[in-house]
């Protein structure tokens, strides 16, 4: 089992910044992908950004140029730096870890952290 614990959400004004963190613990395979997804009320959960254990990244078009993702493999922690936030970024942000165990893909989720962008 893998546990993911998120922190760093909160209320921020438009144009502001927030940094989310997610620490993983448990039976973690060294080759994995960590990332962030978000879900706004009435919407489906969507990908925000992912990063592999080797450092390859992927971003949703809506956050490119504003968000960065990084990780500390020694700490099994992933970070999401969010700049130039807009009200459209308001959502619950979920941390995700995925890896293959043989032919089975394992996926784990954090409990979610609320990000609210409002004046």
C-alpha cells in the first residue's frame, strides 16, 4: 500500500501563488510517476501535471507557463508550484502516484487539498 499526504492548499487572490506538496510513503517502486489532478465542482477530475522518477514532465495546456512540477526522489515528495493563479484554478487538487508491478498498473490518490482563488 502507498499513502499520499498533501499539504499547501488554501485561499489566494488572483495573480497570487501557492505551492502544493505531496509526500508518499509505503511500498513504493522506485520507477514511478507522480502528479497532480484537480476537480472543480460539477467537473470531472482532470490532469494538471505529472513527473516521472527520471524527471520527464507533462502539463495540461491550461497551466503551461504558470505551473511547475518537481520532485525529491529521496523524500518521495512531489511539489506543484502554481503562479499567476486565476479563479478558474479553483478546485480540489489531488496527488497521484502510479507505477507498474509486472503487468499491473497500480495507482494511488491523496485525500485532496482545496485551492480557492478569489478576491
